[in-house]
């Protein structure tokens, strides 16, 4: 089953993805990580996520594929059970590495390559004000487009709010 988990920042999306893995899948599971260490806060956040995966799946439970941009290539080599965390960092990296023009191609190939057992983590956008800065508006447009396309392909969509999943689809 393809599941999209969306919600606000720190709403429990990643923990929910891991809980779903524990409920329904057997290890090993591929884990596509899109975040890169760019500062101390991100280093600590990534370390916490890594520790949580080891705690839940053991040393060999999750096979991590670190891929900041080429999500299509990562999904192609991920196997038949995969968690993708997260789409917002992927969009951020596309913009940072000035590869926005590749967005439609990578997104399309990613969606077509998702295995039947796939959980994708994203952030919801569009619940607040229209950003003042043009770059943030572009980011929101790309993230919203990715979210809509992945949600359309998903069997299930959950919205996390305060650590509680709400079924959307």
C-alpha cells in the first residue's frame, strides 16, 4: 500500500511512518533520507531520526539510502518496502542545487517507481499566509504540486496533527 503522511512541522509524521512499518512490514526496509547536514541543528535532528530507526528496526532493520536530489534514482534501487523522508527537504535541495528545472521529470519518475509498499513523508503547505519572498512562494508551489501528485497516486493519505493521524483518503 502506498501511504502519504502529511502535516505540520514536528507533528509526528516520521514517527507515524515508522509505526506503520512496525505494524505491517518485515525488516529489512529501505529508508530514503533526503536531508543533508548543513548545520548543527540538522546534524542533531538527523542523528535522532537515525537512532529512532535503530531502536525500532535493529542495526540491519533499515537500509538507509541518502539522496538529497535524485529521488527517482533512489526509489529505483530501494527494493519493495521503502519509507521516503521527506519531500520538503527534497524540494529544498532541488532549489539549493539549482535543479528546479528537473522537478517534473524527477517527480514523475519517482511516482512511477514507487513500490506497492511505500510510505512518503511530507509537510502540508498552504494553510498559512502567502509568503512575502518570491523564493518561498516558489518552494510552496513545488511542494504543493508534489504533494498533490503523490496523494493522487497513494492508496492512503494521513494528516498528522499533534501526533494524531487523521485519515484523509
